C-alpha cells in the first residue's frame, strides 16, 4: 500500500508542477512520458541492478577513506578536538564529536579533490558523457545538458560556469532548467559530509547520495519542462567546449581548491550558527503563545503540519509524516544541512528505515532561500543582461527544486 501511495505521489507532484507552471497549454505530454520513463529507469538501474550493491560498497569505502584522511588532518591540526585520541576518559558517549572540527572539514578535502579531478581531465569526460545522454534521451540543448550534468558534481554556481558564454543565448525554458538543476542537487563538496552524518543511521548512505545526485538530472529536466515549457527555438545545441582551465598545475589546483573550500567551510559554519540561533529565537517567540495539543508551539511543529501532506505523498505513513514534514520545512526555510543534522538526531522509532531513506532523497537539494540568494548573485554576474528574467524565475526555482527532490523521494518509495 505504501508503494501505491508513492506512485500516487508521483502523479500528484507532477500535477503540482503543472499547476505552478506557465504556458500550461504548451506542455508536451510526450516529453513528460519520456522524462518520467528516464527518471524511473535510472532509479531502477541504480537501485535494482545486481551489480549495484558491489558498486555501492566501493562508494562507501571511498567515502570512508576520504573521511579517514580528513580526520588524519584534523587530528594533526586540532588534536582530540579534531578526532584524535582524547587525553582523558570520555564520560558521555558521543560528547567527543565536534561538528566544526571533525565533520565539516571534509568540505576542504572534497573541494581539493574535485578541483584536481577537473584539472587532470578525469571529470570533464564523465560530465560530457552524461550531457550526451541527456540530449539523446530527453532532447535538451547542449548547453543546458552540460550544465545539468555538471550539477551532479558541482554546485549551483560552479556548474553554469561550464556554459557561461552561452547563458545570454538560452531561452527562458533553458534558463529555468539551469536554475532548477542547481536547486535540485547538491555539490560533491558536501555530499561526503552529509553521508558522514547519516552513515551511522542509514546503511549505504554515501551510495544513496550519489544515486540522488545522478537521479536529480533527469528529474530536474522533467519538472522544469512542465513548469516552464519550451516556446522558443533553441540556439545552443551541439557539442560545447570545456570551460577555461581552472589551474596551471596540480599544486595550483590544490591551492585553489583549498581556498574555495575554505570559503565554503566558513560560510557553512557561519550559516549554521546564525540559522540555528534564528530558529531558537523564533521558537522563543512562538513559545509565548498558548500551548497547542498539550505541547508548546514551535517552528518545527508548524512546518511539520504544513509539509506533512507532501511527505505523505512520498509514501510515508501519516503518523511519521508530521515528523518528516518538519524536516522538509527546515530544509526549505533554512538549509538541507540543518535538516540532515536533525534527521541524524531523530529517535529510531520516529521514522522507520524506509521513511529515512525516502527523506534522504527528498531533502537532497539546495532549494532554500539562502541558496536562492547565492544562485541569483552568481547567475546575474555571469549573464547581467538576463538579470530581470533570472530574478523573476527565482522563487519558481525553489518550488521546482523542491518538487524535483520530492519526486525522487516518491520514486524511491515506489521501489522500496
């Protein structure tokens, strides 16, 4: 029954995308069917393929090695604060874990690795291969196919750099697709961080984050073409050249990757401090109101009730939908990192393993108001002549990104 509930959710989410869209009479039913088939086929291949379990084991081992390498660096720099051996007995299990010194620095290592892999020409062929597949299966233009494929590895600002010279030529539909792709995925620099947070609570968490990143590409194309269908002739088809060289040597790539990772790390730490503080203040204000249902009113409870129907559509039992809804609300209003931290803190009986897996996919995207500011700033700097159009599509891209990740959650719900 829960799988049928998820299947109904897929249809309902696509209808919501159509309801929030524009030029509804121009939506191509054929492209919807093809897009949904590609999304379901990709999920089935990656979740049900006999050799997938072995591949996932390799991914998990790779993430474990990266995490261990990061801890080697943090323990050297920060001692027991960074994960080294404590010089005293730990009285409270888990008290030795410090998020800022042990988990978050993995962003630095991943930033350097990503920069090196691009400099060594290892990632570009993979990105171009995925772009080719998206063009052949879903009929998107070369530029947006390349940007969407790059979103599997890069963030919402880094991926469009691949097609910076073409941004001014994109149609409105293609521009929206670029924005949706950015909102519906996470960067490789934070993938390992999120996998590290959830690994103790969800088997093969790293592998599922990789699947979510790949699955986000066809799902983003499907949702964006429903919300903003193509009404103009394309001008960016065909093969595109690689972006400008990002470094002149391997050591230069290490230096630049470290600098970019440090900026991202500091931003993450600062945003965590500020957003958690804002949630506390909001709850303090709401706590002045009379109790509701025998418990104080909080931001999490309000968001939980608002997003609970959406989580039910993903295939969660209703008693768990309110808890999951609060996570979706936190992810949308604040960011996905705080939502994943909250997910890792939930009691085992709050969400069952299937519900946790669905929520991993449903929250795997940058669709929140903070990310919107980052994306608008980056895209308008790259294509200032499209500033007004980019701004007009901003809020719609949060909706499309959220619907895309929810769609992925419902697809996983059908298959588990």
